[in-house]
């Protein structure tokens, strides 16, 4: 219930103005977001690399409604990848891209062309791109664009969301050699017709999908902070005889950093998803929806002003 209310607020322009103008917001934001600019993203990538962690950088922004905005997002990724190449932070740092920020909801051909330019720049910088997955109305289009991109850039990664009823089938399709698949629970408010609603059903789906990906020939990227699912991931890696170089565990910047360090010290590849940019509102609201403790932290910070 609380999750649905917060996710509804994530789409509210009025709520966005209120939160963005709250004087304390920046402190809360910086717990989950590297900062506003490219150099902030590079600084955090370097710090995490020094701690033995891999990174996926995400330039914040979604639901781009004009061609100019989409172009500006593409240009920011090209600038970022140029800087990653110059600073030698690749291949440990890759990038995550939301197709909606490249104009997918206006014209998916434009989003594809921009994504293709970003994949080419990533290849030039010696790294890869993962396409984030957004709400279920975009899943087909995102997977179609992924298939096109993989013709020239086969290492382009996909994200599949365990809460969607279709995802087991998508895992079977994508568990092939050369394919990189991030499996997450899913962060959007989705109707019962397309998505499991209870946490238990989502977790069970996650484990079924995990089994398919670990048994397959691709490179699974298990994105979760859930201790039970991490333990099951470690167990399945042993069961399917996967070397730590043959899969990775991913977590969000600012969430369970001690666990990230523990897993890296145990020899796993741990990739931290690091968002940056000033369009942090939707991202922050999804993090608050996931964890009431984060909401209490947010409320206390506002009240203390
Ligand atoms: P949850 O059900 O949120 O939490 C399970 C348990 O994990 C909790 O009970 C607690 O024990 C522990 N835990 C969780 N958070 C904390 C915390 N802050 N501190 C301490 N313990 C905690 N979603 C999409 O829809 N599309 C994407 O493209 C996408 N990309 C992602 C990329 C990465 C790298 C990650 C990690 C997540 C991504 N997500 C994405 C978000 C994802 O779908 C979930 O919403 C999010 O990860 C929360 O789910 P969870 O698996 O961590 O489990």
C-alpha cells in the first residue's frame, strides 16, 4: 500500500517540485546518487574501483519528451564514455542506459539510433552498455531494440524483472552464449494482470529465473540486496559449477556497502550501480518505496530543518 503511494508520487510533478525545493534534499540524495556532474560520477567510480568494486554508471533521467532532450542525453553518455576512456576507468566501469531517456516513448527508432551511438562509444572505450528495464509497457520495445543492438554489439546487456509473469520465458530466450542479463525484482507499480503482487511470489519467480540463467550459457548479473537471494545465488553458483568470473552480483550505490565489500573480499565480482545527474527525483522515490526505513530517514531529515 505504502509502496503504491510512493510510486504514485514518483510520477507527480507537484511532489517533485516540493521535494526538489526542500533544503535538506541534497544530503539525502547524495546517499544514493554520486552527484550532478560527469566528474562526480568519475570520482565515485574511482573510489569504488579502489575498493575492488566494478561500476555501472547511469545518467539520471527518464521519460524524455522532446528530440532535443533525447539528443542531450545521448551527448552526455558520449562525453562520459570519452572521459572513462581518458581516465582508464574501463573496463571495470560500464554504463546503464534508460531508453525512455533517449526518447523511446516518443519514437523508438530515435531511441535505438541514440543507443547504437552509445554502444559504439562504449566499444571504443573498451566497455559495455546495459539497457535498464522500465515499466511493462516498454518491455517488448526494449527487448526488440536490444536484439538489434546485439547484432553489432553482442555484449549489450539486458535487464529482466522477476515480478513480471513473462520473465521466466524471457530468461529462457536470453540465457544463450554471449548474452549478459541483469536479473532484478522490478521497481515499478505494475498491475496484477502482468506482475506478481506478493513479495513471496516475486522471490519465488526470482529463484526460478536465477536457476534458468545460471544453468544457461550467458553471463548472469544478479542484482539484489536480499540476503536470502544472495545466499541462493552463491549456492547455485556452486551447484552449476560457475567460476566467480562467470557471473556477477550487482547492488545499488549507498545500499548495503558492507555486504558489497564482503562479497568482493570473498572473490565475487560485485558491480555497484551508480546514478548521477540532477534528474534524481524518480530514482529516489523508487528507493524510498523499496524500504520504509529509508522513508523514515527522509522524513527525519525534512523535519529537522
Ligand atoms: P527488496 O525486496 O527491496 O529487499 C529485500 C531485503 O534486502 C530486505 O528485506 C533487506 O533484508 C535487504 N535490503 C534491501 N535494501 C536494504 C537496505 N537499504 N539496507 C539494508 N538491507 C536492505 N529495477 C528495475 O525495474 N529496472 C532496472 O533496470 C533495475 N536495475 C537495477 C540495477 C541494480 C544493480 C539493482 C541492485 C537494482 C535494480 N533495479 C531495477 C531495482 C530492483 O528491481 C529492486 O527494486 C531493488 O533492487 C530492490 O529489490 P531487492 O532485490 O534489493 O529486494
